[in-house]
């Protein structure tokens, strides 16, 4: 007896979710243990290997879309993924365990993430991200990787900020085994995310949801599932530097690597007016919202994590109203830009003022 397409799609979602979760656990375990063996701060691993690896689905989707002449899908994937990373993933990670990150490296990379988040807005001001723009983004990516390699070489054996490694002594096993765990976990993440996105997209279409809505929300969120699973598992395992570094690094790679590769592969991508007027500014705003948290050493509490997740829901609702051509979409967009964003700035300012007055990280550090 042949299973119905609906049953197959449901199984894709369930199996994909399970594979993503298992892959995240293996990747975090292997990467953090390997970092401890090599004397590299877990945050640095999160900003490079884990971040680039978990950005693989975005790279595959955006390059494929750009080469097929669907530049809007490629751009929407990058922008939607970055917004999802900050609002939903950081928010959900904070709900799992309040995030307190004190590393000096975060204080360097978060401002860099904000600056890079402004690049699509600047490059797309002429309504196109050209192939030359893509080449420039890839050159910036190379410079960023060289800079991180320099930091790793200079600070080997001493994490940034003088903090002890999260896992200073790794009993048993071998570096080869830890590396294999990370690779297997990464492969499972990509395969699981692909199955989950395909199944969920098919279910959404069967339910009559617009394919454009699915592309801007479900595809962007689906390709960010590796980041979500990795950061959640890292947060629950106490690897909070890795959880945050994964999000920050992924956002940097999404603009420089994913957008750059998409623009080069597709020979340039046209930028829709809606991206310039709403989505690009929102992506930049949510990046700016990270500054007071990590620059001052303040924490993201569970309450603030819930606010981040709520903001993402508002963003998804706006996309749904806009693509459905709902008459209330303009008023809702004005309310979001004119009400929610100023409120976000006010909350961020309050966290900045609070700064180091936050209670200490409840998770004891090991030495």
C-alpha cells in the first residue's frame, strides 16, 4: 500500500526535526571538546567552523535561487534568516537558559555584525546587488576569516578576555574522534533541515498558503534550523559563548558568504522596493538591538528572550499580511516601524544602563 503524499510530508517534518536535533548535539559536543583540546575559545569555534557550517543550507538555497533567476528568494532567504537568527534563535536560547556572555571577542564581533548588516541596505540602494558587489562581499569574508585566524593564533591557549575555557580538561577520546563527531553532526544538520523544509513547504502549499509567504518565512526559518538547534543545545549544555557566537557568526556569513556567492553566481540580483523600505531596515535594527546586551556584558533574561520571539511573530504576521495584499498591511507595518522599533530601542537602552548590574551568571565556570 502506497503512503499518501500528506503522510510522506508529515514524516519528512518529524524525521527532519529529529535528525536536526541529533546533529546539533553531535556538532556542539564535537566542536566544544575539540576547542578545549586545541586551547581555542569555544566562542571562536562558534564564530567560524560552526557558524559557516550551519550557514550551509542558506548558501545552497540562495546560490540555487540566484542561478535560476529568482534573486528575490535568495535575498529574502538571507534577510529572513538573519532576522530569525537574532529574534527567534537568541530569544529561544534565552528562554532555555538566560544568556550571559562576557567574552571580549563578542564585544568585537557584535559591532562588526551590525556594520555588515548595513551593507545590503547600502549596496541595494541602486535597486541591485551586482556581481561586483558580490565579489566585494566575498573579499570581505576572506579578510574576516584571516582576522579570526590571527586572533586564534595570537590567543591560543588563552581565550579572549582572559576567561578559562568552558571545558578545560577533556577526558578520554581523541581529537580525530571529536572532529568526526562535529562533521557527522554537521551532515545530519544539513540533511535534517532539507527534509524538514521540503516537508513543511509541501504541507503549507497543500493548506493553500502562498508560496511567497512560505519562501520568506518558512524557507528562511527552515534553513536557519541548524543555527536554532545548535544554539539551543549549546545553551542547555552551558556553552553560552558557543550559542551566541553561532548566531553572530552565522549573520556575518549570511551577508558576506551567502549574499556574496548568490550575487556572483546569479550575475547580480534585483532588489525589491519592499526589501529596501522594510526588511533591510528591520534586519539592521535587530542587529543594533544586540549591542547593549553584549557590549556592556548585560544578560538576555527569559523575559527579554520572550520579547525577542514575540517580535519575530510580529514580523511574520506582517509578511503574511503583505503577501496576501490584506488592506490592514500598511497600518500594521507603520505600527511595527513606528511603535515596536522605538520600544525595542528603549528596552535596549534600559539594558545598556543596567549593564553590569545584572546578577552574575548562575552557571559556575570550571577551570
